[in-house]
C-alpha cells in the first residue's frame, strides 16, 4: 500500500497490495533479535501510512533493536506531530526517496498532487529535529537530465548521503517502459555532473545497478553487487573476459531485451 503511484515503481499498483500483518512482523522481529540482529529497517510500499506504525516501532524498541530506520517517500513527515510520535516511539534513522527538483516533475512522477511539497517539507522537518536522512533517487527517463539540480536541492538541505539507483523495469516501470526507462548511455553525463557536485559538497554518493564498464571513472561510487544474476539480471558472453566479471551484476533482463548489449564493453587488464 502506498500514497504515491510512481510511474517508475517496481511494484505494479494495479495488483492488490500485499500488506504483512502485525503478527507476522512481530514474529520476524523476534526471530531476528534472537539471532542477535540489532538494526532493523521498515520498508514499504509506504510504511508510514500503516495504522499500526507506532506499535511496530515500539515493539522493535522493546525487543532491543538499537537502530530503527524507516524507508519512506517522506510525505507523512510534513506533519511535525506525526514525526514527533514516531521518534518518541523509537525511530532513529530515516531514508527518504525523492526523484525530482521541482513540484511539477515530482508530482508527475508520483501521480500524486502535492507529494513533492510534502516530501521536501518532510525533509526540512527532519533537519529541524536534528536528523539527516539518507536519500534514495531512482534514475529514470523523466528525471535524469535534472539529476544535478536534484543533488543541488538536496545539498541546500545539508544532506550528506545519497544513493542513486538505475530504474528497474518491473511493475509500473515495466508497464511504462518507453516513458520511464532511459539508456545507460543517455544518463552517464548527468551521473558524472552529479558526482562532481557530491564530491565538492562532501556528500557521500552510492550508485546502484550500473555495470562497471559503462562509466569506469565513477566506479568508486559503485554499490556492492546484489548477486541477482540469472534472476532478474543477465550478462552476455563477452563479459567472460572482463576483469569485473565476478563482482558485476550485468544488465536487467528486460533492459537487455529492449536495448541489447551494445553498451557493454569488457574491461581488460592493461
Ligand atoms: S563487461 Fe560485463 S562484467 Fe564487465 S563491467 Fe560490463 S557488464 Fe560488467
């Protein structure tokens, strides 16, 4: 369940939402604590619109989780009283997703009028309360040219940790493939510009799902491999000779079906 319906979401919003019930969450929280896990992240859909959100957080705190993070579109944080309640219940880490530099693009992407203003107000409220949220940006065909502006906006909020993920063509993103999926070649100049802004402003940047050979000068920002090869990703035979073969996740299968492997260039020693 989500209060947005993003055009690039990996979830198909025409499908009935699958909400995990409180009892199952309770069991999982107990099991992981017994295994010694001390950090937990609640992710969605959109977890902040669950009626039992306070109970979930309170339970995690009672069980002894030291780090309790919420991954959210941040819209609910525009209500300071809501934010105060979840912080009081035990949340001490925030990750907020934002994918635009202005309301017209943000609301178009989310298909929810007012969502961009709510998210940016939410980020400002978090900052006022002393928290610096980690930020998620999904790079898509509608926002890639504005990545440097998005980074500059976030810099104005004193954000210091940004993760950019290449769109995954599943769910809504697959339905809207032609509108939302850019080629990797198209996005690389904007990733480079964004990385420069991050470096200049001491913002830690992570880039997810970009093969090593596409933008080698930005490989230092690369995220850990997801080990999803043969599940949702694929590598062509020419990758066998690449020095990154073992650590690279290759391309999304649906991306490769549409655009092929011509952008892939194995990197060899010397
Ligand atoms: S050539 Fe293949 S293994 Fe090497 S970086 Fe590119 S996609 Fe990854």
